[in-house]
């Protein structure tokens, strides 16, 4: 099997998983929360291990502190998934709001030049999404992360399918 075929299969599986997640956003939300929890747990443990590679106790203490906080957050997410869903959804809403405001600010600066309209639209969409999450919070927490995961899986799958088909056409006959 050529590489393009593997990419095609992964792309199709990603789209299928995204569609499945759209039909069951609560299960996808809990799955996304648990994935994030396990990732924080692994990153926290790796951070703690890396602390002993640093020179001097000043840097080492900060890295140990950061590793402990990340590990404890990961443990909290893994062992309390429902409260973790609420925490992560709130964090997503805050990030959407902050990113939206920054995009709007940048849209009105000389840095935006030819992308002013796109930055303004992107910023406005981020702010509207954040407001939608906040106005239905905490009930929105049941589905927001799952829908975001579904959209990401579908988007990722479509791009992988496109890349794989492009690679197939590029192969010598």
C-alpha cells in the first residue's frame, strides 16, 4: 500500500469519526475532555522528569512547580470529567472572546493591510461564538467541546483526503 492510500484511509476514518461525533456531541465532549486530561497528565509528568535536567535550583523549582500544577490539573480532569467539561468549556469561551477582540483590534491597524475584512469577520465570529457559549453556560458545556472535536475531525479528514488524492496523481505511472 502506497503512502497516499494510507493518508486516504486515515482521512476517511477522520471524517467518519467527525460525523459520529456530530451525532453524539455529549459523548464526544466527554471524550475530548478525557483526551485533554490525559495529555495534561502526561505533559505534567514529563515536565517533572525534565526538571532534573535543569541546571541550578532556581530554574528547577519553577519547573517542578509547573509540573506539579499541570499534573494535578490533568488528574482533576481525568477523575472528575463532568466538572472538567465545564472548566474546559469556560476556558474555550474565554479564549474565543480574547482572540476575537485581538483580531478586531488588529483589523483596524496598519498591520491588517489587505486582510482587514477577513480579520474583522474572523474576530466577529469568534466573539459571537464566545457569547453563544456564555449565554447558555453551563448547559452549553455538554456539547461545545464535542462539536469542536467533530468539526476538527471532519476538517482534518477532508484535508487528508485532498492531500492523499493529490499525492496519488503526482505518482509516476
